[in-house]
C-alpha cells in the first residue's frame, strides 16, 4: 500500500519571462513570492491545502501549469498511474515526469507538504 495526493500546482515559465510571471502571479494572488533556495522554484503559499509555486524552466519549455503528485512511494504511484494510461517521459533522480493520456505534463514526487500530506493523502492498495 502507498499514499498519494496532488500537492503542488506549478506555474512554469522559461527564463526570459520568469521575472515578469513572478511579479504578475505575486500580485494576482496577493502574496510576495518566496524564493526556495538557489533552485528554480518560488513559493506563492498555499491555496486550499495545495502549494502554489513558480518554476523557472529551461529554454524551449513553453509556459504552462503542471501538477506535482506527491507520494510516499514514487515507483508504486508511477506504476498505478501508468496502468491508468499515463506515459513516463523522463526519470530525473528522485522523481518522474509523465504525461496524462491527453499529453499534459505532470510529475510524481516524494512527499513535499508534510502534515498536509498526512491529512489529505489517499491510500491505494
């Protein structure tokens, strides 16, 4: 058995539009974006139990929104979602990038939200 839930909604923008997108979304949701270390992420806080974040992507990646499905067992969740029709497109260290049957990108990642995960995750056989 393992548990999972949609934990993070990411707003992806390539480097050239990232600063404008960060300013826009900070104003749109009424919070100051908080840079998460030196990486490509900035948090916009929580909305209804979900983390809202910005992600700076590489050149060639279009602006988009994608979901992170957090889980206590990445391999089991990828297997479950693949059986439902998802397709693995990349396996960077520690997480997996997939597409749903319509081609929308999402990631399966280890638990990121701590107590919120424990409160809201679904248990799968």
